[in-house]
């Protein structure tokens, strides 16, 4: 409240206005009709000063501070109790609001404003804030920038120029933040940031398309570091990928796969590995398995691989149109060219018929290797090999291959990419071959 007091002459001058009910040296009491008129005009976009001047009130005499104070008080009362909140309750001893019936004009004004406010609330609150996944309600985060845009859209749509604070409160953002967002300086900052994001997007796409293989955020980060000597924060890469819808397709989880513990104690070979995949030495733990490959026309081929568990390098592989025993034997023969296998090296597999075959076991012994097998029905005992097959199917383009020869070329191309170029997070972000060379240098 202003400290300036009204003189006797000024009080008499203000009392002459029909919209003033009473005046003291410190304050003015306005009629209920004027308060309702003020709210109705203010909602249409008129300034408080203009409303006072239109009814013949001396703005210079009253002062802008008193006018703004009255505006805030009346708006708060109207929001809380509608037109009834604007009535002067001091005229009755009980302190209860007047129960007289509202005039038709008052009812229409009240309903119009109320409808506009409700429509604005619905416009904002109907925006998706929650999603339901597996019967769990999870909150969807809406950025403050998006909230500011929604508020501005709602204000323009429902012509609620004086409801910024109210709508900001609904959306849980600050009024000052809303106004700051739409300043010229903030717009320039956003424009500069958008330009930088466009440049970063082009660089990320360069890594995304490197050697024609699909990549997620971590693969992109490692490719940028290893191939282009560019270092980006992982969060930044993910933000840019989300902003520009750069999506890395991934395989769907198999709903029928279950991890089951074997109940049968007999094993064809002892499980020497016991899931100790990383033993600190390249060429010691070798993992092998076979998977199917589906290509154009629903045709099938089969891929057998041998993987070094320490470096994740694919040491040998074989592509075959059938599941005959030769697919496993030929893969094992190709392993002979690797000279870095250590003494005591062993090959670990599941209990498939290829690996329980006397021919396969005989060849393993002839090569001076030990043999280990997973428990029956437990794919986790050979998890790194299963993981490789998953990534392989995500990142290859087998569905475009029309013949077995094209499948073999695609597999060969991928194996080169995987071993020599595809960085891996748990290998110090290096490709398998470079990681093996680093281990050998240290040894």
C-alpha cells in the first residue's frame, strides 16, 4: 500500500464518482459493480489504467500503485470464489457473502470467463504426462521449453492474455521463465544451439553410417573416437539421436526363451568354464556355437563361430546351407591358423550333437585343446557367444541377400568390421584385434 495520503479535497473529489463507495485518507472502497466491470474488461485485454480512465476515475490522483494493488486483490478473489468473491462482505455483520441472485449480465460474464479458463486447463492437462507399460504407471517428462510453447499456444487459442501466472502454475513452471523464454536474447541462443546441433548431427550420422553397419549411441561414441578422433559425451550423442530420430533397430526379445537350470547331473564334458569368461589371457577361453541365418525368400543358412572370450575376437567361422557335422569340424580346422592360443586353452560349447560327436572331440584333442560344456538348457553358460549372435543379426543386412554366396560375402564383410573396426565398451572402447595386440604388448 502506498504511503501517500488523500487530502480532504481529494477525498471529496473521488467521492463524486459513482464507482467509489467510500474514501478515507489512506484507502478507497469501490462498488461491487465496478469490480465486476473491471474483471470483465481486464479479461478482454484492457489495461487497468484504461479501465479506470474510462469510468472517469483520476489515475494520477489515485496512483498506479493503488490501481495495481486493487487489480491483484480482485483477480485473486475472483479466481477463488467467482463474482461472489468481488462483493464487499463488510456491509453485513455476519461476514457472509451476499446471497442475492445474480443478474443475467453477471451470470453470463462469470460463465464466459470460467469456460475460457476451464478450456485452457483441459488444453494443458490433456497433454500426455503418463504412459502405461506392463501395468506400471510411469511419468513422461515434458521439458520446460515444451511447456512454455504449450502455454503460449493455449493463451493465443483461448485469448487469455492475463492468465500467464495461472497457466504457468498448472504446468509447474515459473512465470519469469516463461517470459524469458520468449525474449529476443533467448531466441538467439536457441538458434545458435540449433545450428550447433545440426553440425553435431552430421558428424554423428557419419559415424552411424560407417561401413554400412547399424549402431547405437555407445557404438557411435567409440567409432567417433577410433575412426575420426572426435570425442563426444555419451549423453550428448543420445540427445542428438533422440532430437533427430536417429534410431538403431534392435532385435525383439524372444518371449519363449527361459533360463532353466539343468536337473540332469550327467554332462558329456565337465563345465570347466563356470562362467569365468574373462581370465586375463587372450587365446585361452574359446567359445563356440551355431545359429541360423534367414535371408530373402525365407531361405536359411547356418553360421558356426569360435570366439576368444577375453578379446571377443571371432577367430574362425563357417557358413553352411545345412546343419551337418562338417560345419563344426570346418570351423575347428580354420582355428589352426591362429598361433596365439595359449597352453591349456580349451573350447567351451553347449551340449549340442555337433560337440558331443566323437569326431569333433577327437579333433579337439588332436589340436591340443581341452573341452568344456554348458549345463543342459542353460544358455547363460555361453552368454558372450549368444550376445555376439544377437549383435550380428541386428547389424547385418541378410534380408537383402538373395543367394548363399551373397550371405557369405555379407558375413565376411561383417567379421572384418567386427574384428578390426567395431569398438567395444568393455574393451577400453577398442576393436577386438587392437585390444588383443595391446594385451600381447603388455605381456
